């Protein structure tokens, strides 16, 4: 396992993090997991043995039960672990228990610390953009929590590019601590993050951490043209996410990844994770598993190396269609691109060259 400093900070994290949604299958997450204390302890011990030091949770996951499960699994490992949790989504009917207000953030961290059984978290995320709250209120509150010692760093999740830029700019221009990381959804099937979020994170010094790299179960290989989601899984029990824009392209992707997996005697999830790991601007990936076999396989994917041709086969199949101003910049000013976006602009130009949309 390799390590990286997360964003413009001194926090060293493993390239893989262990997600904890499967730790507790309750309160709306019944089809996402549910483990015994012994199983959770095994997952944490095994991850640590493999060099993983990041463990990610949220107050939303099973309405706090995931935090409780993780907290019980910490035992004597606290100093070895980088623990992140989040707040922002509603998890009860209280109108103040939602969003990025001072009231919700301070109330949420109090309860999260209690559930986790620790007096601080290493990284505290705003789980989703809150356009109803002044951004300065959110930033000031997170800075106050850092000064109080309740959190070490803070981050954001599910922001758009301008949300991230506004937040980071306000913090730095007012001598406050900006977010050091963002969690974003990014898979070979869903690559919109390449438009702005991934290069923006790198350029701003905000680490890019990928959540649900297997598409919330969509990219496990269990869903094909001939097979639908299995019962007692998110994709088999009506989970609404993710939004799949092109079903035929999705099946083509599964076929392509399956061929590559066969050549490596690997699983489809292993190929997906290996591809994501080596994409530009990806700092860390939050993996998860429902059983020991999945845990072992997913972590083992870190040692899997795809060939340049295999990386290209997946990339060329699912390059997102260029949107303005990116198609214009790819055509006319790619040589002025920042380092973080150069590869994407080259991809867009190749995409347009292949598609050849000129009216004859």
C-alpha cells in the first residue's frame, strides 16, 4: 500500500480507505450490509495489516449505527487510524438536523464523537452542498471545531466545481483553514467528475477521494445483459442510485472489463479499482465489502497493474462527451491547459476526432 498527503495538508493517508456502510444494515441501509462485532473487528484488523489507515463513515449511514459499529471496532488502534465522518443529509424530522449550519454541524459532531467513542475525528466532511446557508458560516464552524480539538481537518463531499471554488476561496482570503479533501462519485461508467471536480481539487490543493468506486454495486459484475441485481443487495432491491445515462454503454463496459479480468484471472471489481487508482488526480479510493472474500479481493486489487492498452480500452469506451467550454478549449487552447486537466482535454479532442461531427 502506498500513502499520499491529502491535499495541501500534512495528513498522510493510504491510497485505499475502508468504507463502513456494510458494517451496519439498519435504518434504511438493510440491503447494504450488517455485520457482527467480530466481523467488524476482523475487517479493521485486516485492513490495517494490509497498510490501510483510512476508515470512512457518516452519521447518515444506518442513522449512526455505522459509526457505533466502527467505534466498537477501534479498540486499541485509534492512533493507527485516520477516521473520517460526515454530516449534512437529514436523518430525522428535526428541521435543524440537516445541512451545513453551525447548529447542525456542532450538534452532529457531538453525537458522532459519542457514537465513535473517540474525542476527535481526523477528517470531518460536509456531506453535501448547502446552498441555503452562508458559506462563511460553514467555514467558520469547521475552523472553530479544529481550534477546539474536535476535528483535525475538514472536507466537503458532493460539491460542484463552483461550490468547491467558492468555499476554498472564501477560506483562504479570510485567513481560515480551507477544506483539504473532497469526496466525489467517480467510476468508469460515470465520469462527469473529470469535467471540473478532479482537476479543480488538484489545482486548489484539495485531495480527491472517490466514494463508491463500484457504482453502489453496479460494477460488481453481478449485473449484466442477462442478469439483474440479486435480492438483498442495493441494486437488487430498488436502490435508486446511481443514475445510469446509457444502459447499452454500461453493458459494453461490463463486457470490456470482464475480458480484461479474464486475462488477469481477476474479478471485475478488481479491474475497476485498478483502473480508477491510476487515473489522473485520484488520491484515494473508498472501498467496501460485505464479506471477507470481497474484502481480500478488493484490497488485493491494489497490486494489480493494467497494461496501457487495457487502461486505454476502458478509457476510450467511456470518455464523457465534451461539454462547453471544454470542447472549445480542447480545439483551440489545449496548450494552455493546467497540468491537472491536460489528459482530459486530449481525450476530448480524440473523442471529437473519432466522432467527426462536422456537417458535410
